[in-house]
């Protein structure tokens, strides 16, 4: 859960900035953001873990397994989250930005006070899928030595010689964490929903 929290937080902060930069930034910035997003979405998570953990030594420093996992999978999550937030931003009518500017708001004020709150609310359904993906991706961190759920299960298997039972328990824990997180995010989505607003945004 610690690793999941780190990944989601890092991905959220970077992803929001990437999304707004891609939508409202100059073409050169948008190109850099798209290149970043395509790279981290195209390279497998396990390869990214190896690149960050073993590759750091080439730059004269060494990352701990937890730090390497947090950075590699966090940057990967930020690439996915940037597209979640970009879609949410683009679903908001351009007239809202125009109206905000018409009443004297700067572009930055309009983004912060008008666009940003709606973006967060509209992104919750897709963000719940990202939560599930990130939670399950943490199981790959065992490959570089992070002591997470799967590695703890391996330690217990060595002592008990009950691999089937232990892996069933591990799977059940992942199921509970995923189900509970999605239920809480679904509750938050309903709590923040504006009646009829999403329906207006739909093509129908």
C-alpha cells in the first residue's frame, strides 16, 4: 500500500501538469509531453524497473529498490494519468474558458478555478481503473528486491511449502484492496456528481 500510494501520488501530480501543458501549452511543449507519454506507455513496466534500478549506476549514483520502483512505475502512471486528465479537460466546453476570460480572469485563474475542479471530478471514473492497474503493477517490484506482497508470500512459501494456499491468499488480498478502492472511488464520484452535467457532455 505504501508503494501504491507513492505511485499514485507521483503519477497524479506529474500527470495533471502534463495534461494541462498538452492542452494549453505551446506546440513545442505539447510535443515533448507526447514524447514522454508515448515512451512510458510503450515500455513494459518490468523493463522500466530494471532501467531505473540497474541503470542508475551509470550516472554515478545508486537507487534503493523502493525508490527505483516508485520512480519507474510512478512516471509510467503519470503518462497514463496525463491522458485521463487530458480527456477530462477536453470534455469541458471551450465556452467556459471564454466566459472566464470575459469576466476578467487570467488564463491561469480560469484554469485553476474553473477548469481544474471539473477535470478532477470528471476524471474519477477512469482514475479508478488506474488505481487498480497501479496496485497490481506493484507486484512486479519484487523483481528488483522490493519487499511487497508477492515477495512476502514467497518468504512464507519457503517456510511452509504451501505455494497454492499462499498464492490464493495473496490473490484474495489483491482482490480486497482493488474492490475496496474502486468502491470508495465510486462513492466519491457519486458524491461529487452534478446531476445532469455528465449527460450534457455526452454525444447523445
